[in-house]
């Protein structure tokens, strides 16, 4: 009897962990937790332009400020503060399509189907992923990099990112230090990295 009750409690606990806090996505060997806008308490967006998919580019960012977040609670607070800041700039929502925390969580920004505000001329042709923190000198944690790669893969599998997409850092499109030298050096070794600083508006 008591073993049965313990079992029931465990099942409930595990169910609640997943049902309340997270939406785990599993692709092959890689898995990460994706926190939705509702999970982090996003305000409703006022700028909602549909993104034409599949997009030919993925653009990587850091935040510089806010600093790295290390727990889900911290990262959710960071998402809310970035949305407030971007709203104050009249962007009508957080600029990025997705963000990733140092703990390896992925956080939905504008998501897969809405044009972001993150890379000027590339906004309408890309998914913008921001790795929360200042990655000029410090190396982003492995968990964060793994999730970023898995997130890109999700986009490809779901037909949102073109299978022959080009991967670029923000500074390859606009004059900025973003995503920081340390992070730029890392992504320059990833599949699909595209050299060069010229952004040609794709014909789609
Ligand atoms: C997260 O960890 C980094 C590295 O230890 C630290 O610099 C940063 O201040 C931490 N972030 C917060 C919000 O505590
Ligand atoms: Zn950037």
C-alpha cells in the first residue's frame, strides 16, 4: 500500500515538473528544454509580422548586457527585462526569435514564425538567436552551445530554417561587436558558417 502511494506521488511529481515548467523537445541524441512565452511571462507583442519560411540565414547574438543567467529563474527575469527594454525602444516585443541561457534552457522570443528585430537588413530572412551574456572574452558554457545547435536543428527539421542555411554572427551583417569575439570564434567552426561581412538580400 505505502509503496503504491510513494509511486503515485513520484508519478505526480514528475508529471508536474514537465507539465508546469517545461516543454522538452527531443531530437535524436540532443535534447533541451524550451520555455514558451507564457512560461517566462511575456507581455503580448504589438509588432507581429509573419516571417517567410524557410529562412536562409541564422544570426547569432550575445546580449553583452544583461549578463549571463545561470538558472531558469534568472533567465526568465532576463527575458522579461529585455522585452521591457525592447518595448521601450518601440520594437513591439523582444527583438530576438529565441534566446539561450547558460543553464542550457531555450527561451521563446518572437518564435519561429514572426520577423524579429535583431540584425537590420537580415531580419526578414533569418532566425535570430541570442546567447544571453557577454561573450567577448569568456567562453559560453557547453550546455548553452549544445542547446543553440539543437535549436537550429529543430528549425531545420520543422522546415522553418532552410536545410542549406548560412550561419553568421551579427557583426558580419552590421557594425557591432556582437556576438563577441569568443563566441564568434566558436560559431566560425560550426557547420553552415558563412565567411564574410557582406549580406546580400536573398531573392525569395
Ligand atoms: C552567472 O555566472 C557567471 C559566471 O560565473 C557570473 O559572472 C554571473 O554574474 C552569473 N549571473 C548571475 C545573474 O548571477
Ligand atoms: Zn547582436
